[in-house]
């Protein structure tokens, strides 16, 4: 244990030398797409398993589960990916719009914008000559001035994730992980599918998928793997149960026997 602590301290010190710090700060900003993966994986699994539960609850054939499940994977997955793309791009467009506005304000009312910088740094504890110097340094560089206003006044991040990568991550996770509830049915396409047995396997595989996604999330956010896994499993079970009950209720409408 002591050896591991010493090794970690040595690595930490090496990462904080002047050269290492300079190199790290000058490197392009890296963005995690974990949120997009978790979002797509959980929603894909929940919605596809919800289809399976609804079909099982309604007493429909297993082929209907495959047809509806695959249609859901492609259509809903694309919809989520597209929505994530548009939402992420909208954030970037909002940043660009705010940047143009701040540039206009600085050009039109520079003294007012300079006073905003003064008050921002005063709130951070600067005063007297130190405050005057900080304001002078920031406002002498138009780009730095605008960036400071965007961060401090508007609370906007200057660098965001790629809309395309976010969309692809969401769509990929939705389709790949969301396919798990259908595996037991897809492997028997073309043969006589014993619906009840396929559903049992679907429940088992889906539970494992929920738990696995939760543990992956837990590792990255430093949450205990068991708690994270059970949390995701519980959310999925709740959604599946609601769909199963709804399917049973719908089974009596109009004598549906698909």
C-alpha cells in the first residue's frame, strides 16, 4: 500500500513540473463522451426491453417482438443521435452568438465592460493595485477580455464536445447495448421460437446489460461498482415492469392476437 502511494506521489509530481504543466495546458481540450454512451446505452436497453415486455404481456408472437424491437433500435436510436447532435451543436451556436454580443458590447461601451471585469475580479478577492493591474491585463487583450466575460459573466464553457462524435456515441451505444434484449429472439429467427423461454433469457441478458452499464459508469465517476450497477438495474426494472403491465392491459383491447 505504501509502495503504491509513493508511486502515485512520484507520478503526480512528474505531472506538475513546469514543462509538464505547460504541455498539458497548451494541448487541445479533451472531452469525455461517457455521458453520451451511458445515455444511449441505458435508453436503448430500456426502450427495447420495454418492447419485449409489452409484447410478452400482450401475449403476441415472438416475431412481433423482433420486428418492433429492431424498428425501435433503428428509428429511436437515430432520433436520439440526431437530437444529441442538434442539442450539442446548439450549445456551440449559443457560445458563438454570445461571443459576438460581447465583442459588440466591448466595442460600443468599453468602460461599462471594463467595470464588469473589475467587479468580477473584486469578487475573487483582488483589490487596490492588484485589482487595477488585473483589469489592465485582461482588457488589454480583446480575445482574453471576451473569453473572460463568457466564462465569468455568462458561465459558458469555451470548448465543447464534437456534435458529430456525441451523436455517433449515443447512436452506437443505443443500438449495440439495446440489441441485448432481442438476442434470445434473433438467434432463433427462422425456427419455432418458444416465446416464454426466449423471454426468460431476454430478462437475464437485459439485467446483465443494465448492471454492466452501471458498473462502467461507476468506474468513471468513482462510485462503488455494486451500487452503480444496482442503481441502473433498478431503473431498467422499473421501466420494464411498467411496459409489461401496459402490455397486459392492451392485450384485452379489440381481441389483439398478433
